[in-house]
């Protein structure tokens, strides 16, 4: 586990248009760090991003490793594009595109807005369990393939930058290829993570 400090997100106010492009048109690791603390909502329900993972086109663990396909087409969209896919035939995962073929997986979020809806969707009132993993997050925010392949300044999405936060980093979770890459990032001390950093 490594502890670092991010310089925080770029700009002020909601990211849209050119500010969205400038934020995401960068190296996926930089974006993954700067997304920590950002506020994400889907149909006005959401909270603070607490955990992310970076993926690259030449990364054997990435969906873009073998080039564009029908499934991963959204990964080759504009910077700030949304890429949603299903794992285990059950759970949706939310990713944000950086440069073409690179993206950041949103692993966890601290719930802040729309708690009753999140609690109802998840079937639990334990706040630390509402969005503590990619599948839980998508269930709580009602994210599925119907809102794939659009940029984060288009409905139902909205994202706003964060002040600087202290972050921890470590190995990514749930992959077998390139598993040693330390490209998982989280807010230091947060209770709202998918798993602790070690």
C-alpha cells in the first residue's frame, strides 16, 4: 500500500464541455487519482467517489486490450464518455473514458444524495454497504446499459470536481492478468471502500 496526495480535480463547478474534456483527456492514472472526492450523481442521486481503478489499451486486464469490439465501443468515445458493462452475468460496472481505449472503473462511492432511493434499491440501510463495490454502486444509482455511451455532461449524469484529498494505492481487485499493477486508488481513511487497502 502506498500513500500519496493528489493535486485535486481541475477547475471549479460541474465538469461540462471543454472542462470535462480537459479533465479526462489525460493519463488514466492521473484521472483515477483526481476522480477521488469528485461528486457524481445519476438522476440527482449519488455522492463522493472514494475508490477507482485505471485501465489502459496495452493492459492485458483491460477490455480494450484486443482492440475495439461491439461490447467495448464506448471505451473509444470522447474523453468523459461513460462505458458500462456487465460482470458475472449479474452486475453492472461504471467506467469513465480518458484517452481512447483507456478508462477508469468507479469502484466505490460515499452516499450523500438520495439515500432513501439507494436504501430501497440495495435492500439495506447500512450506509457503508450501499456503494461499496462496482456492482453495488450501479445498483444503488440505478445504472445499467441503457445509459451507456454518453458523456458525463449529458443526462442523467453530473460530475463536479473535488478539493485535494490524500489517497492510498494498491493492486487492482478481481483480475488475474497484470494483477500486480498498483492502479487501484482510494481516499485515505474512508469507510466507503469496496475492500481495505493493505
